[in-house]
C-alpha cells in the first residue's frame, strides 16, 4: 500500500512538473529596406548610466554591430507603456526621448535629421515590446545612404 501511494505521488508530481507553463521566447523583428531580420538573442540593461535594449552577438553577448539594434534612453529604466518620441540627439535623461540605432552590414543608422517618429511601448506576455512604424534612417557616416526601417523590439 505504501509503494502504491509513493508511486501515485511521484506520478502526480511528474504530471505537475510537465504541465508547468513554458516561458515564451520573445522574437525581435525589424525590416531594413524591406529585408527582414529577426533574433531572440536580445539583452537588456537598466541602470544609472541609462537603459539599453540590444540585439546581442550569440558568441560574445555584446551588441551585434553587424546586423543588430540598440534602443536606449538616458534614464535608469525604460518608460512605462505609451508612445514616446524617437530622436537622434545625445543621450538624455528625459524619459520621453528614446534613441534607436540599427546596424546593417557593419554600418550604423539612426533616425534621419528633420524626421519625427514615435515608438510605442506595449506589454505582451508580461514583457515589453517597443514598436516602431516605418521611418527613414540615415547612415551616421554618409547622409546620402538612407533606409526605411520598421520593427518590433522585444525584451528577453
């Protein structure tokens, strides 16, 4: 009788463990002139130096300068759900201003000058998603090199 209870208890424990909800892996997806790039290798850092969400190189865990992104603000954490201005100026402690850099083939792009854009922060599955509608970005080293960018950037 004791063996049967033990076996029954073990079976119940296994059933409970197997039914544990799996965490959904967030996929960040962005389009650079219509070409899609996606990654689940995303890191987030929120501290006194600012807040950073970035596509990570899978080997080094540092940000991916080949074909990645960096989203940041100067505050210690990203702002709450809502819409915020995207801008290309220096890092600012103003929570309403976010910066986004896109890397394509090792080249860095940011919001084009005289261009206005907003990025929306939403929550899905208890994780923040930063949604960017189509907007023009410019190569930081060559103003003549521009790209149409849109995407959803998700915290891990």
